[in-house]
C-alpha cells in the first residue's frame, strides 16, 4: 500500500466539493456584492466553513469526472447550489470572528 502522502497526493482521489467551492467563491467575489476581507487567511477560513457545511462528493475516477453520468452531474449541480447558499453565511460567520 502507498504511504498516506502518496495515497492522497496521487491526485486520484478528488473531493469535487473543493472544486465547486473554489469556483463558486470566485464567482461570488467577481460579483462584488458583499464586502469582506479577501486575504488568503480569510479565504481559507471561508472555504473550510463551507466545506464543513456541505456534503463531500468524492470521485476516484478521472473518466467519471471527465464524462459524468447524469446522476453524478445532477449531484454535482445540487452541491453547487448548496454551496452558493452557504458562501454568504460563511462570510458573515468569519467576519464576526475576524483574526486580524
Ligand atoms: Zn483577512
């Protein structure tokens, strides 16, 4: 068996929620409707809060990710909607307990 580092850094195991949170956060920032600190530390915090609030969506197949079946696609879209909802909540949460 691979070492833990090799195992998880192989790139074979992907949590698509991470990708979705990144994309949705980027889109949210681009809209510029809400003012909040966008330093790395705050963005890391926001992403963690959102990832803890939504279910993960793991995949170990590059083929599935490239050519998702309708079920997987629907699940991903549902996850994205959930993330869109959670991002402003996470920002409000982080703003309250700002570290700097
Ligand atoms: Zn900050």
